[in-house]
């Protein structure tokens, strides 16, 4: 079984601009994680998706965390 763990720790930057920067980086990281998840799940066959309890229609819900 393969597992990928992503941990992103941001130092708290002082001021409004530091917070804007941290929020921007966080949003970009979340977008990239969703993109990578969507691509990985889309490459699986229907059988492989069924093995993990998903169908093609579930991919977007998984990516959005619903």
C-alpha cells in the first residue's frame, strides 16, 4: 500500500502582507494537491476505482472533500 503524506508548515509572518502571502501560498498548495489527486484518480481504471469504493462520478467530490 502506498501512502503520500504532505505536510506544509508556514512560519507566521508579521503584518497584513505576511498573512496575504501565507494565504496565497496555502491556496496555491491546496489547488495543486487537488489537481494531483484528480489526475491520479483519473488515471485509474474503472476496476481500480471500484476496488477503492469509487466510480468516475465520485472523483470531483473526493477532490473537493465532500
